[in-house]
């Protein structure tokens, strides 16, 4: 837990220094020692100055800094200072707010929060560490500063919620528990949460979600989160997240290596829930509905099997060729629900959907596809603010052949190639012409070998801040 204050702690401090010929002076170095620290990007220099332990963090050249690099330096500095067993320190962000104004707060607060976060796990003894961090900002008065800290912290908290859910083992996070936990955490933030149980899913005709979810005794749920921040707007932003709490592959069973990673296939669900939490906390003037189909994909005598045909909520029939392609099935029904019942006007779906996207883009960028280039450009703007990388894959019409079935309207997998595109084309069948963006976060949702300093082993919180900033930039302020 980190407590944020905006009053000065002198015993230990982080200071940021831009790269330049005089950077060494900030660190009180003599000219002959200037090679020790010149404010180079990501360079850390620790020293004692006026009885205060100071960690100087090099920010590099101003024009080269972006949100991702920014958070990385902050995280590195926070890890350095806490590695000396210091649990109270201040961060002087005056050099940053001078250049970036209030925008610097998100990167600083998120950099510290995410850089110091560790999953506590399930241990006999509590491993929790507590820190107190104060922010020093000469360019904003203390009220403004407190407001910016609170706002930034809501977004960081949303990302940490996302990480926690991803890191929780599958037997501690069944669809039912996931639904309860979301209700408990999001309701106080101002989100209206409702949960559909199997009987209701059956009434709605959600044959695709039920086909997957019935493979387990831990039955499926549809978790619907609604935030109404602007009653005067007719726009409703729909965020749909894949919530497979356990993915064994079902009858198309994964091999032993694949079975080591049964948890974490609800990274998309965790991202949409974390985002709507932050949106509601910050009372954005926008309407958002997040929908999570939550299910376990297991092997039992109730499981669907390859060769079966299931009927989705929108009436389309689907031939199952591979039960490990379960994500698109449950998303299909959740998307139909979002469009027809929650009446969303815009759609983003987020899913740890295909191994193929990891092959294409690795763990640095998520894949995305769209039916509306303008909406995707808007999203790219949000992703830039969030400091996240996305890369578009094409939906060329020749690929459409891949999903044609001889016995049903669609089949649930294509051929051996272009797996991410096949999955996206499948989902497009359900969006009913709403502006739609699909995010495949299979490679970015969690990490074993972090490629960013603000990441650590496990869930990254990926997609949560981009979804937050997408809502932020789509706020409408209608005069009454
Ligand atoms: N959840 C997996 C995708 C995945 C793979 C996520 C690796 C993270 C890391 C998904 O349910 C799956 O198994 N997809 C199959 C689809 C295939 C059978 C068409 C895949 O990608 O192999
Ligand atoms: Mg699967
Ligand atoms: Zn899966």
C-alpha cells in the first residue's frame, strides 16, 4: 500500500534531471566528476546532499521522452530508493510539471505505484510492504497538486486491480468469485454491477457462452458494469473483456507446457473492469458499459466437443472445430448482449485471444483490428497518453474464406495461418456495424521477463490506461 501526501519529507528524495551539460551541477558534482551523471535517460545517481539521501533520475532529452519511458524512469528511481529500506520519501516533480503540467502526474504516480507493486500471493505470513510518498511541486499549489495526485492514483489503482485479478490463481477466482469481487470493488466507486447466472444466460439464448461455461461445475456468469457519467449524451462506450478464469483447452487439451498457464486468460476482463473503475472514480463525463463473459474452459462430460454446433445469442450457428478457441465464443455472446441489451454505440473488445499474436508482435505490442479507422485513430491517441503500444493487423476480404463452415454459419477457427486475423473476423460477425476495435493482448497482458521497468512478474495491467484515456478524450460537456 502506498499513501500519497503533498507535504515535504526531507530524509529521502527523488529528483529528476534533464540531460545537458550542466546536469552534473544539480547533483552537486564537481566539474571534473561530471562524467558520473549528465541526466542521461534512465541513469540513476544516488548521493547524500544536505543530510538528505537523494536519488537523481536522468530523464534524457525532453523531446525524446514519452509516457512509457517516463514511467520506466520513475519506477527505476522508486525501486532504487526503496532498495535502501527507505519507506518514506518525497518525489520532487517540479522539473517535470514545468514542462508537462498536470500530465506529469499520471506518469509519476503510476510509475511509483506500478514500479513498487508485487503480487502478495497466498502465503502463511503477510508480505505486504507499506510506503509513504509525498509529492513536491513548485508549479502547482497544494490543492491542485492533491487533486492531480488523486486523479492519477485512481488510474494506477485501476491498473493494480487488473494486475491482482490476473495474478490470482484460477481456483481462487472462479466466475462466481470474480463476479462477487468486481461487485464489491466497483460498486463503491459508482459503478452499477449486475450479474447474470446460467438460467438467465439460457433465457437470453447465449448458447456460445454456455457451451464453454458448462464444461465446469464452476458455472459461467455474465458480469455487466454500468457507469452513467453523462445523462445528456446518447453515446455509450461498450468495453467487452474475455473472462476465461481457467483455460485448459477443454477436449482440445493443451500440452503440459500450455497447462502451466491456465490462469490469466481473463486479462481482457480484468482490463475492462479496472478501466471502468478508474473512469467512475474520476467521474468522467461519459457513459461506459463494460461486459465480461466469465467462464472456465475445462474437460468434463458436460463439455462441448469438436464437431458440435452451438447457437449464439444473435442466432448465428457456430461449428466447433477446436475447444481451445473458446474466447471468441464467449465474446460473441457478450458483444451481442452489449449491442442489443446494453445499447452500446461504440465497441472495444479486449482479449488474451490468440497465441498467433505473440508470434507476430511478441510481448511488446498488442495486436488490434477495426471496422472503423477513425475510431482506431482516436484509440491510438489514448494509447499514446497511456504509454502503450498497439499495432494494427488487416482484415482483408480474402481472409473471410477461413471461417466458412459446411454445417453452420461459421466455424470457430480458421486454418493454420493468420490466426489473430481469423479470430478478429469471427468477432466482427457480431458487432452489427457498430464502430469496433478489437485488442488481442495475449502477449502483453502478463510477463515473465518484463520489458519495462514499471512491470514485474505477472499481470502488467495492459489496456486499462488506454481504455481509461479513450473515455477521457470522449467526454462531452453539454451546457444546460
Ligand atoms: N487463451 C488462449 C490464447 C493464448 C495463448 C493466450 C497463449 C496467451 C498465451 C486461447 O484460448 C487459445 O487457446 N487460442 C488458440 C486458438 C486456436 C485453437 C485457433 C491458440 O491461439 O492456439
Ligand atoms: Mg483456449
Ligand atoms: Zn483462452
